[in-house]
C-alpha cells in the first residue's frame, strides 16, 4: 500500500511522483484513467508492455 489513511477507504492518491520528480502519475478518483508524463524511455516502456492498455494522447507527440 502506498499510503495509510483508513478513513479514505476506496480512494487513492491522485498524484504520485518520485523524489527526483523525473515523472508524474495522475489518476482520477475512480481510476477510470491514469496519465503518466516522464522521460521518453519510461513512456516507450509503458507503450511496449503487453499487459497494459496504453494510449498515447494526440497532443503528447
């Protein structure tokens, strides 16, 4: 578990990023969508992962 807030059952953080702030992950509250922004190598790895459903947003190219 990434966080410990029992009173927030069923909810998740909306933004996650590492200490070096090299990427950011943003979700909506019901997890219907997740946006990731980061280095090209990270984005390519996500796009090439066969277990993930990934769509490159048209304005991101």
